[in-house]
C-alpha cells in the first residue's frame, strides 16, 4: 500500500513542482515583529527569472494593474529585482533587513523596507511606513504580472488565522478589471475558493514559523484557477501542507527537520597560525530529532583529518559514529533534540595564516532525511595583533587589534564609564575607554582581544569604539618594569603598568583621592589613589619605605602613578638578591661634570648599611649612605667631591659598603676601586 500510495500521488507531486512556492513564513508577535520574513523556493529543474514577480501581504494586490494600492501602514507590495532564483534555491525576504540580521545573525537575501545596507532591496511598488506580518491573522501572496495585462497570475498563496479573520484573505471571484493594455475591455478572474471555505493554517506558536511540509500543495485544485500553471491557489489545504517549527530562513528541505538545529562555538576568535582546539555545542530544534550532522571545516585550516582527534560528549551524541573525509566530519546515529545536546571537540586545529572570518559549514538531517545547511552556520575570526607599543604610535582613528591583560579594571578609576588600562609583553599599555557604563569584560587579570580605534584625549592614548573578546582570566600582568621615581614623574611610560619603590615624603588628601609622594633618591613621584578604588591607606606614614604598582598617567603635563588595588601598595619583600657592590669599571672626570654610578644590594630584608668613599690612605672622603638598608637593588652616584663639596685629587679611591643584618647580627663588607682622572690638554 505504501508503494501504491507513492505512485498514485507522483503525478500530483510533479505538477506541484512546476512553479515557485512559498515555503516558510515567520509572523512573530509585536515584540519580535522585525524578524518577520517570507521564504520562496524553486522546486523546478531550472532557474527562474524573477523580474516580473511580486510579493504582497493584502488581498487587493491585483489592483496594481490600475496603480491602486492599499494605504494601510502595515501593507506592502514589492517587486523582485532583476535576478534569477536557481533550481533548488530558497530565498529569504525580510520585512526589515537590519532587524532580521540582528535576530538571526545573518543577512536576508532580500528586504522590503531598505534598512540594511548589506541586503539587496526589493523594488517598492507601495510599502507602508510599518510593513508587518500580523501574528494573529494575515496572508502573503507571490504573483506575476507582465506590466500590461489586465490580470495578474497567482504563483503561491498562504493565509493564516481563523475564519473570523477571513476578511483579511484573498478571493478574486467575480472581479472584472481593465489594466494598462491597449484596449479598454475588462478581463475577469476565474473563481477562487470563498474565504470562509479556505483551509487556512492556524497562527504559529510564539517564535515559530509556518513551514511547508514537503512539496505537494495538498488538495489543491490543479485546473481552472488563476494560478500561473492553472492551479486554484486558494484551494490548498494549508492545515495539512504546513507545520510549525523553529525558523530556518533561506533553507528548505522536503523533509521537515532537515537543516534545523543550532551550533555554538566555545571560542570565536583565534590568532593567525596558532594551533588550537575547537569545541562545537550541537542543539536540535523542538519537534525534531536530528539523526545525522555534517561538520565541514574551512579549507584554510589544517589538522590531522583523523577521527582520533574528534571527541564526542553529551546525551545527544552518546551512540553517534564518526567518519572523516578531509575537512568533513560526518556524525551518524545522533539523537539531538532541543533538550538532548552534544559537544564535538576537535583537537590540533591550525588556524589560517590570513586574518578574516571563517565559516564552519553545518548540515543536519532527520532520520531518512537529506543533509541540509542550517540557517546560521557558526564562524570564527582570525586576527593579526599589533603590539601595544606599536599601537600607541598609530595616528588617531587608526583601527588596531591588540591583545593584553587588564591592569586596572572598569570601576576603579571611574564609576560612571569605563576608564581602564591594558598591557602586553611589550611593557606598554593603553587606556580603554567605553563611555556607556562599565564594561563587564574589563576586569583585572582578564586577557582580552580588543579591536578598535586609536584616540587621544588630553595627551592620553586610548582605544575606543572597540569590540572585546575574552581570551582568558586570572592572568598576571606581563612586561612590568621597576622604574625610578624620577621616571614616574615623566610621561615616558604613559599607560604602562610599572613598579616604583621609595620613601614616603608626604601624603595629601584632595579632589576625591589621596596622593602619596614617593622618592627613591632620584626625584619625587606622585602616587594617586582615587577614593573609588576603596583602598585602606591608614597604615601609610611619612618616611615609610614602600613599593607601589600602578599605571603612569599624565596630570597637568606631569606623570603620576595610578594605584587601583590594595595588594599593589605596601612594604616590599626581599626578593632573594644577594649582597653586592658594583662600580662602573672606568675612570671618570668630576671637573668635567661627570659622576660615577654605584649599585648596591643589601642582601636581606632588615639591614643597616653604610656606603662610604675612602682614599688609598684609609681616610674618609665622604659618606653616601648611613641608615636603614632596603630589600632591593639601589643606585647611588658620586660626583667626585668630599664632604666639604670640594673636588678630590686625581687618583684611586675605595668604595666601601658595610651591611649589618639586624635580625642575625651578620656583618658583610664589600669594596671596589674608583679611579678619578682628567682630560689631557
């Protein structure tokens, strides 16, 4: 009986395949009205020229022959541009292209109201100010007109709603009309089916679309109608030929469920040329069970092409089999639904060498179905990053892609907008500026990929108008320098996260924050802590020896160090460096303004140090330091003068370092020669 049934209906199927069909309509509730679309499909064996084809959503569409149109703001009558629809091709016609793109993550093939620059426009014959497909009731009709004849030719028609809304549907029975042809004779339409007899489909559930179930126009009268091939397009039983399901714009299969489902990538951005893992989460659609999935990687990626590098997990893939053919991975015996999901993990994928966006092709099918592309295949981007050091040199407005670790996060320096910093291994940083609140991705330790524009505000180099991708969390800041307090007072390292060490010389409170002045002997630096950071500074006092980490930022042309976290300010810990004394190994000429650099390390946390200069007879010349030692390397200079500030004679001198460890009493001595010379005349 099954075979007899197929043979009996085969002629009907073939007849139904001689003209274009409306295969899907999404008429969402008002909240999602912008996602509405109509899909048309070419089931014939050849391309069809769409130049004389029209689409409308109201029942007096045929009056266009006399240039009479509905004035209802939601109605539209649009003509297709000069184009072909290929055999087997489906075209999604969005009502509002920009909202369709936002809702589905892809562009429609065509749009009614010309709102998206990347979508081809339908030709507006008459389009209301708010073209819409009403959720509770409505109709769409695809028809053809040569521009001269009295009558248009119906191609396909779909009404929805219940009989109480029948006045919205189409019935041209008894209509006689004269168009723009040369004669003045009227022509009459053949009888359609009365609207109260039309078997319209019911309104779909929220979020679902009406979808043609197979190609047969069930129960449609094949002759004596106003259709392009003589069908009575108002006679179809849409309650049988259409079903409801998750929208699949621009994709059609005769088997409902083919081409459904969604795929999410765990990571959507990669650096060019790196080898990484890809993870794809597969989810089916309500009402269907996906039995097979085909994943096709872009030809630009390379990998082992072995099933050994494909791992499946999740209850929707627990019985699935894997076969690999080049960059194509076929999963069969899957059991994917909207509640039974699965994850496909691909190991050792080498990313393309060229930046750009790369699409992973996904086809799905139900049991005994045909693998069909899903509406929105996932994609990932490949980027070529620029170091922050180089990015800072670019002209204002230049688009850059950088990667780094957030040094001061959003909400620390300002609470009304994002004023934060990022740094990479170059040791340089950039301000991150986002005017519309606090960016939740800009958190200290987050490794981010930022694509945006270089800008400058009051001398501060920043990245603005950016998009952010989270690459990792909990990262330490790279490229941190320890600099002199004098350097912190300049703008040499503007935007960079650095460390300074020294003695507190003063503390002041004003302007919504605290300024701690620090000096390591090279010159005073201002350490600025805003009240918004919420730091406890009660333990700080003048003459304390502290370490501070922060970002260099300009204030009235002078550098200051912005500190944002409690752990970034406090007493420095001894880093294990042993005691040493280093003197530059060359003579110097004081009377020419030269000095000699002396470097020391106390080699312990709690010490007293005495750094002195003696002549060769053991007489004291001058004392450079006599006091508490510091648990870090320090620099001193000697200008060749004694304690009376007079130049000492030419000759050799001894630099003498004495270190007393206060905790152990251990005494350490270090000596080094210094030679004072002059310029021969």
